C-alpha cells in the first residue's frame, strides 16, 4: 500500500512463494541474500511476489510480538524480503495461514476439526504426516489471527493479504455440535455439517475483513478456499480480487482453469490465475515443469482476462532456486509483451452455460455437467461464459442448461422471459423440466413419460445435422428421459437395444445391438422454435466417455440456432481461442492457443486427485490457421501483437478474415476498430 492509501495495482507476473518449514530443519533463512532474492525474481520477469508471515507449521518468519518465530531462524526474513522487493519495484503481498497451523494444533488439540467417523484424509489421525486442521469455531484462535494480521500490516505495509486454507469440513467438535443444535440443525447430517462450517468460513471472511478495514481500508484481501464457488456471490464481499487456484498437473487438469475463469469473468472482479512451477503440485521440492508448459498456461490465463501467479516453494536456507526462475522467465517475458493488449479486456461471448454447480449451490465444486459442456465448447472453439442464475441472460444468444437444471419459481420465470425475448435455449436430461419431472416448465411441445427402461440405447441423427456425425445409430451409455415430440421437430431418433444386458440374456462382449426400427416411445433430440432438448444427459455423457459424436450433435444444434458465430477459427480440437475487447482502446483481440496435454503418469497429486497426470512436454507449431471475426464495420488495422507486423486481411460479409502464418503456443491478433 502506498502512502496515498490507494489500493495496490494487481500485477500480471506474480509468484506465490510457499515456505512451510518444519522445526526439525536448522539454519532456516541462513543463506538469504536480499540482492540474490530480487535479482532472481527479476531474471524470471516477476513483478510481484507473495511472501510468508506464518506457515502451515505455525511459525512466523520475523520477530513477532504475537506468534512464535521459527526456532531456527535468526533474522527478520519476512521484513528483509519485503525491503528487497520495495527497492526493486516488486509488489509484495503477505501470506498468512488460517486453518492449518501445526504448532497450534499440537498445543491446542481441542481446537482441531473433529469428524463424526473416520474418513480418508481425516485430520484426526494423530500419527499421520499431514496437517491437522483447526476449526474456525474457536474464537481465541481467530483473535490470534487478527492480532498477527494487524502486526503484519503495521510492520510491512504489504500490497495485500493472502489468507490460506478456508475449506469446508464436516466438523462435529463440541463447539460445532452446540452451534448446530442452537441453529436447529442436525449434527448427524452431512448437509448440516457442511452448512455449519460454511457459515463459520463466511463469518471469518467478515470478521477478518472488518479487522483489516479498521486499520488499512484499501488493503487487498484474498481468502483462499481452493475454488471459486459458483452461484455464491455473497462470498466475495470482503475480497478485493479473486485468485483461481488451478494447477493443471496438480489434480485440476488443463480444462479446470478455463471453466473457472469464464465464470470469474462474469463477476466483474479482477482475478489471478494460479498455477505452479512444480511437476505435480505444492510442496514438491525438486519438481520442475517444462518452460513451454508454463508459457502455455500463462498465455491462456491472460487470454481469458486473468493475471498470472506461479507457485514456488523456497528452500529452507532462504535461497531462491535460479533454475526455477529460468523455467519461468520465457512465460513471463511473453506475458509482459502482451500486457498492453490484455489490460481491461473483456470477453465477447455469445453462448453461456448456466452452471449446474451454481444452481445446485453447495452440492459440489466439480460438476461434471458443467465440465462436459465447457469441454465441448472449448474444443469447438466457441466463445462462452459460465454463468449463475443472477447473471443477465439477455446478453447471450444461446444459453445452455446442462443435464440437471429443473426449473421452478423465479428461475423458471427468468428462463421463460429470456425465451420469449428471442433467446435460444439448449437443454438436456432433466433440464427445463419441472422439479417433479412430469413435464416441461418452458414452451416445448413434447410429452414426458419418465425414464427410459433402456441402458444403453442408440441415437440416429438427422442426415446433415453435422458433417462429422455418422449416418448410423451410435451408442449412448447414459439413461435418457422418455420425451416424445408432440409438434416439435425431431433432429435425432432413438433405437432401443434388443434387451438390456443381464444374466437372463446378453449378447457379445458389451451391450445388445440396436433394433433396426426407430423407437416409437421417445426421441433423442427435438427442437421447438428456439428451444432444443436432448433426452440424454449429453454433457455428463461427454465428460464421462469423451465420444466426439456427442459433441458433433451439440455443434450441429448450435449451428442451427446460431448460423453465424462471432468467431470462426479452423483449429484442431485441442486448440483454444479467446475473443476479447478493450472498449477504451477500441480494439478487438483474438487469442489462438495450441498445445496438446497428454496423459502420462498414473497417479497425480492433490485434493482433487486421484486424477491422472496431464503433461505438456513440448509443443508443435500450427501453420496457416484461417480466422474470421465478425465486425460491425471494416476495421482500421489488423496486426500481430507480438511483432506489430500487419496481417494480410479482407473484410467480407461482415467478417474480417485473415490467416495466422504460424501459431507457436499462442498468437494474439489485434483488430483496431474503425
Ligand atoms: Zn468445529
């Protein structure tokens, strides 16, 4: 924070520096050298680093009146890091751990989260090498955190505060049981346990937020819960910005960040994407990611409107590993060159996914319906946002309701108003039906007759729906709703199997073949005006099976509803695009990215694991990529952001058309508007 009391600028090239250092390690910080520290960051093209005040082992790294410093630390490490950064114009937010503090858990075992029964990863296991979580119902611990926070602000005047580990636990410690009983909740119910803990987390946001505001009203604050929950806008009141923890090789995978980012964008808050320098995830000493992977990850972040943060962990001796910053340098050089073209840019999206996670608040943080729909749109290079029910639907030409969004009350009214205003709707499975699933809550002329008895069944698409569909029935493993068009147009039919596979009758290695005649009881895909409905939960099915034909069905439907897309780029399915606009500069920006993550390594790491490891080891350039971007008027100029070189372009039929000679990881084209 500077003396004028202005909020610090949220920078584009950040490091999140972990330093969870056991008391069994000596000479902590002994080799720290302020100049080496700053020079190494500079060589990595870093301009902001989040340094630690207190770590998960519970130790402070400065002489504190409130917390115990690390027993083998003989200097003011936090203070020296802050001073080194100040001298070299590197922003320096400070990290404070919240629910993981091993020293406190050891000295105050009654403050620990307690589970009703044994469960994997339970913090009850005393003799396990793992963090023992503290419950936020213990006010003395909260007071301790507040005192340290005030001290950190007073001593270091940091550029922001990063509070870590505010997760949902099913705690039934005596405090939590009393809280639940007082609130009329059932301590034996998982739902009530989670609701109680969520309340404690939100109460902490508020209490700490007010505490910080009382001494530093402009201080940046972020509370890390490992996920940006969709449809919980009340959470962000005390946040100055969001940080999207999403380490592609750390259990999140490469498709988590884009989904999270396309939601964060709709909230209108500045946000940071967070990856890691590790081969796997946090705490991996001696783990290195390939520089090209970091280049791709950071380019994707800025393409979607995020700032970048790369996680690192400093060696206990206090020296930054030069090799790490050599792997980071190319990524951050690329970001530095892009900064003028990404600042203030907003997405130009015409399709929205109404998030299942947002509609079913509190059910889960990783909804397969949302991921399946997003994956399809990413792979077909359609610009989209992920939205919650509070978002204005009228901004979008098409809204997708994936698989399990039944409609009633205010949401039903909102969806119907959108449709009657000319909005197009794509629904699947139970989506669009009333909660009793006896009929639709939107004007779709079709009859609903419960769930299909067949699993799997087969889909026969209308000829010409999409050029890549096969002209034969293809298998669909997920059970359909029996929905029959009664006036609506049929775009795909169902073929029942001879029988479901059972001990009584089976055929060949998997399921029974399809009957030659179309099933008369229900259809697979119907359209009534601007509403399209899939009887199968097609997005979940795609997430589960990855069958490209499912995606081609959806693509065929999108082409019918929206014959002209606002951007058309001819890319392989692992290519990614982002269409952004800088309103102040009157610039439209087309980001094209290409890398091919591969599954290698059987077991990943992380609390979202077990997921297999997705790796980018090397990248192959693409040549001659045709692009077309819809523009109201003929633009003034079209050029490559990196080189400033003019692209050859034409303006026909409302599109500016050009070809990218070469795409190596990422290529940004700047279109200067008339
Ligand atoms: Zn508790």
